[in-house]
C-alpha cells in the first residue's frame, strides 16, 4: 500500500475494500450518542510492529476496541484477519489482546491465569504453553505468586503472556508500556521486536512519542478521532520537527528585540500580546542559536523564553490541520 | 471449556467475603431449627416445617443467595472489566452463560438446599416430616436453578442487577405477586411453592391458592429458557468500554 511509503494525509485514504492485510479499517466511525469518538478512519496494518500514536482521549482505545471486536463500528468496516471481529469469537483463536486495564483476577496466580487462558484457547498442553509464555515475558520467578501481589509492570507482562499463550499471528496491545520501569520497558520492546521479526502483526497504542519512535517503523497518528497521518515514522517525525514553533519572550525591550529578530530573519512572525513578545519560527535549532546573539547585539536582556505549543496535543493538532 | 470456566467461577465466588456472608445467612434457619429441636415443640411437625421453610428459605434465603451468586457469576467480571479475558477467547457466548449458571446454581442449591434439608430434619425429621422436607429441598434446588438463570441474565442486562433483583424479590414477589391471581404466574417464588404442593406425597402442605403443578412447571421452564436466551443474546452484543 502506497501509504506506508510516506506520510499519507488522513483525508485521502485509499479505500481498502479488497485488502488482504490482517487488520483493515475502511471508513470506520464510532460514536457514543452525539459524541464522535472515531471519525471515518481508514488504514491497514500488515506484519511487523505498527504504533497507534495519539494523545489521551484521541480515540486509540476505541480503534483498538473495534479491531478487537469489543465494539462494533457505528459506520464503515473493520476486519481482523479478513473477517469482522465483532460477534465473531472464532477469530480470537488467531489474535492475542493485551488490554489497557490490568484487570487480572487477584486470587489467581500468574501461572494459573495464563494456564486458564491456554485452556480457553483450546491449547493441547496448557501447562507447557503457559510455562513457555511466562518464560517469554521473563516472569517465571514470580509465576506462582498471586497476581494481587504483582506490580503494575508484572501485571502487564502476565497479560502479555496470556495473550501469547496460543501463539497468535496478530497481537493487539493497548498502552503496553504503562507502568513499566525502564528495564521492563526495554525488555518489552525487545520482545515485541522479536515477535514481529517472526512474522507477526503487532499493533500497539501509545501516547508517548519516544516509545513509538523506538519500536515502530510504521505509525498511525490519531488525533480527535481522526487519522492525522499514517506511514513511516521518520517522515512524521520530520513534519513534527519542521512545523512552525511559537515562543513567548519576556525581555528588557520587547519591541527592540522583535525588530532585531525580524531584521535578522530569525523568525517568521512577531507580535506583542498582553505585554509579552510572541514569535513564530520555522527553524527551531537556528532560532535557538541566533536568539541570544541577536539579543546581545541589540542590547536587550532576556528574562524568559518559553515555548507555547510543545505539548503533544499541539503536535497532533498541527498534523491534522495539514 | 464450560467446565473450565465454571470451575474458575466457583473459585471466584467462594474466594470472596460474600461466600462467608451467604453461609452465615444460610445458617440462620438451621440454628432456629436446632433451637426448636432442643426446646421441643408439640404439634403437627409437617405444618411446623412448612411454616418455617416457606417464609425463611423459599421467600428469603433462596432468592437472596441466588441474587448474590447469580449476579456475581458474570456481572462482577463485566463490571470490573476482567470479562475481557473471557470475551476475547474463541468461545460461543452460550457456553459462557451455561458455565456461569453451572457455577452459581450448585453453590446456591448447596447453601439454600442444605439449609432447607437440615432445618426441616431438625424440626420434624423424627416426627414424620422427613418426606415434606425432601420435597421442599427438591423444590428449592429447582428454584435455585431458575433464580440463578434469571439473575445471570439480569447481570448482563444491567450493571445495577443487584438492586433490580432485590426490587424484584422484595417488591414484586414479596408484595405484589401474592396479592393477585394473575401476578402469581410471574413469580419464581410461587413456582417453588407450586412445585412443593405438587410433589407433597401426602398433600399435607397446602399453601393458599398455589399454582397448579402444570403452571408451576411451565413457569419454571419458561423463565429459565427465556432468561438463558436473553442472557446469551445480550452477551453476544455486549460492548466492553474503551479506555479513552
């Protein structure tokens, strides 16, 4: 699909009507009453690791829920391994799901929980399959403890073991790095990379840019229920870096500094708002180097330089507006 | 598959505080029966057993225990989100409902039926009331299956199953169903009483205006089948809330 070769605006998706990709959303929407949670999203996910990136409340979990068959789309089509997952439980034989909530029965041991999942999957030797899956997530030492004693990270890993116990070709993970310490995070990333290298299709959601950057070559950016961008992560990263950045500056002479910045081509716009100088620059690193020099040359003291749009939400909003 | 889910559900039901509370509740009529035996009560033992078991077990203990276990068997998982582990497995929804009923009904039947048997035998087991005690026990076991099926279905229909179920037991069955002839046919409690009257070998237990045996049996089957089908249908359409 051409969309994977570069950044593809969400407004012009190629309809995936005859796709054989493991995961396909075709103009899928989901609304709750008058609230639109997901709005005409179209994408495909093939083998490898794909990150579903967006701020909290963007609709990532709703998209994963529709893919996993936990929710029906209000409109459009969602297929998992060629079939709609909604009201089609047979598809779970080939899918593993790690939900965001670590709602593991507290009275079960980790091993008991994974073995239970293996039995429900109809695995021939549930005990052996559970042991393998537990070893895969590096939790053998704590496997016979009740899950009530587990940390958040351990619960995430036992959930992953339960999702892997039947060796599914498709793995869906909702915020799998939540609660993991750096070592566990690294281990989880390595594990997911290895699983993908074996040919699996892995789709995980995250609101943390760096997690997606480190793990997924392909990324789907979701903002306010819409697909903002889909494709190669580096392309999206470049867009994010190259976009205009806004700063507010407090100085000993805001007007003089504004004149110096504009004359020196350091900014693309400057205005005085509520007694402060607001500037926009398209060259973030160049602005950082030139601002102190221009201020010194103009005899202006800088009191405060603050970025105003560095939140992830503003980055996603920028992508959507493109 | 069904056995696996049922076994885990039974463990979940029994591993919580509610099992202890229900056991204590079931012990109340047994203790009353024990006191009655110790003190000794002259009179018709069959009538004494009926007068004890109907209000304490049939009208109170049975529906309450069934309500607690029936709504917890599946409803607790749906409420706390752990049902996702069950609903994302390749299992037909009817199997899940059957497993939940098979977990909650025996636990309910054991506690309510056991309390019925012990209470009846303590009060009049040695005075000719063993037969009617067995009849009540059997009717309570049937009632346990029907009530549990009804409450499992209720827990899939609403997250307030405990309150709705309590209203059904206390208001409908406790107050309205006994008042009018027509409303009795929509009361599980009346079915249980009807089964007792139908099975009573000597005809010595004659509650006022019981349902006919045919009506009681049809009612039991109809409620169980309809509740089961509703539970399966709703579970097939159950949507798990998304995280954001």
